[in-house]
C-alpha cells in the first residue's frame, strides 16, 4: 500500500510517500515555514512524488495530522487530504500530533509509557498518555498547567513535547513539538479507514472571535 502523508499542523509543511508492504519511505520533504501552508503544500507533494518516481494515481491511502496544533494549518491539511481522497477514490485517515510525538519518543526509549504534552499557552497544556506498546491510555485533552503537573508527577514513564519544562523541574530550555512525517505515514498504515473522514482535533476554540459589537443590524 502506497501512503501519501501530509503534515501542516505545526511550523513545518511536510509530505511523504511510504510503501507499507516493504516498510520503505519512497520520498520525504519538509520545510519549516511557520505560516503559508496552503500556498506551499502542493509544491511539497510534487517534490515527494518526483523523489519516488510516482504519480498521485499510485497512491492507495492519504494520511494527515489533525491536531492539536495550528488552527489554520490543520484546516489546510485536512482539506487537502479530503480533496486528494475524493479525487483519487481512496480512503483518508487522520493521525493526531500527540500520537506522532508519543511514537517518536517510544522509538527512542522502547519499553516505556509516554506522556505527550504540548504547551498550549494561556496556562494550558494539551496532553495524552500512551502505553509502552503505543496504545492510547486516555483521550487528548486540554488541562491547566497545574493539573498537568499533577498528572506528570504521578506518571511512570517518559514525557515529551514543548510542555516538558513546565512538567519536569529538571528540564530547561525550549522543547520542540516534532511531528516526523515518516512516523505519520507509518501510523497511517495501521489506522482504520472505516473510522470516517479525517477532521480537525481542536481542544479549544480559535483565538479569533467575531466582533459582534460592529455588526450591522438587518432591516
């Protein structure tokens, strides 16, 4: 099965082609752009297709990171994944960024449970725990920093993600939220496409709010 994986949930714009039958990455590209995923994504996809010597018609499944992460970036990626799936007549699956972070850590420290924790700012942390086998132990959720600290103190395993310095007193400096596109693709190979179309995972509402005070009354 050839999987086209997309990630626009963070500062990176990334895509990969993965042959699950041979467990081989056929093409991979990632640019740290911060913003502008919508304008950049198709060029990234073209690059990985060129690397692999394939066309979109060779793709059997689409995968995309669904969050939590950048509100706008997630919408871009999910819309692109759904569009590819519809035009190609293939299934699409969503992979959470927390699952990707946990799997990346699990590969570094096999045999240990993992708590994936993202600094969501505004005194909040996005987190989810995973077993040593990579299975989720709870649902993704947003909690206060204080609640996250209590959860982390009782957690027996590794902690990964940008919230790590908030949760472990012995960790300092900037910790990145990394969503390796190769891991997105491999997780997608095991995902169940019957679970429905990928949709954004927003653990809180958008920062932008309508300015109701400036609304014009209809007559």
